[in-house]
């Protein structure tokens, strides 16, 4: 999502938090804050164009961005990863996906595109959770009771996939993962973890998975609000996107999102709704 968190630099210093945002005008050039990227994604689902199809407003005083979008979900899941010097975000919905590249338009030209045309070996629709593994050039996608390991450099799923979650992920729920992300470096240091952690979410609970030991840590699952104060009590996340460069985590649901500060471990913006 890259510049999703650059609202202040782009003039979107704060985002509107009203439950029913008001449409005030077209998106302004150079506004690439969270509202603008999300507006662009929603617009792409609606009209198939790479320019935002819903209404975004960069107010004249630079105070806020307002988003008014059609009543469609943002995504089934979302994924960010670094590759070949680029930082990109992918949003999946049904059998389509859109891409956002750092420093570019809210949605790259030519999107949305069909999943089956570009993600060889992945399910053609219905991806529920995704994340980039920190120890190899692999992306992991979850769907129902299965998961697929995707080789970034080969641009295709590894041989032998999909596999059953229960056979490979010790202690994890056997199906229907809602969202996932890899622990930020500051948390690894703060809590003295000798391994990166993967956080998995389902309903109102989450699990913490130790990447070196390849199993869920003891004491899990736990309630999301116990560790992530300010998040929705019922959970039901669609994606959790970590931006270490800006110190933010974006928790996405179908019709709203919330910005979480990595250092303070508290929400700093939202929830922001577009229904």
C-alpha cells in the first residue's frame, strides 16, 4: 500500500471519521493518502478504470479527505510485498484483483484484472487471507481449509499445492482464516522474540505463530481486543497491512478500516466507513 500512510505529506492530514461521508467533489491530483487509495480500489471495482470512480475530496484547507463510495466491499483480502525494489499492494475481490504501486496512481493502469490470468496455480476466486513470508521469496494464500505457497520469482504456485492447513500449520485453525500479517521489527525487539511472528485472525480471535518453530505459540487463541485495543469487538477482518516505513498497520474490513500505530500499539485514525 506504500503511500497509504502518507496522508500528511500529501495534504490529507486527517481522514474524516463520519459514518456517512459526504461526496464533495472529485479527487485532487497528488492526494495519495489512505482514503485516496481505498477510493481508487472501490472505483476500480465499480467501473474498471484506474482513476478513482468514487468521490474523494482533498479539502482546500488541507484538513481532511472525504470518501463517498458505492456499497460494495473493499476486498476479500489484501497483500503487500517488496520485490525488485518496488513496494506494491494487491486487493482481491471475487475473481479479480487490483494493484497499487508506491508513488503511482491509487490503482495501476489496466486493473482490475482476472486472478486466473496472472496468478498461475492460485484459486480463481475466493482468496481469504494472504501474506509475504519473511524468510523466502514466497507468498502464502489461504482459502477455506487449504493454503497455497506462491513463488514470487517464478511467478507461479509451487508444485504440490494447494495443501490442507491442518497438515502443515501446527496449532492454527483448520479453515477460514480472515486475515494475517508478519510482526513489525519493532515488536520483535520490544518483546525479545527470537523469531518473526505471523499473526492470524478469525472472527473475534487471533493466533500468534512462531516462524522458526513452525507452530502457534502457547496460550492462543486470544480475543483480538485483548491485545489490539480499539479494534472492532467482533473482529471479522479482511486484511491487515503493515507499513513499517511509516509505522502503521491498516486493518481492513468490508466497509471500513482503521489505522493502528505500531509504536504505541493504539489506533490513530478511524474507523472510517464508506457505506
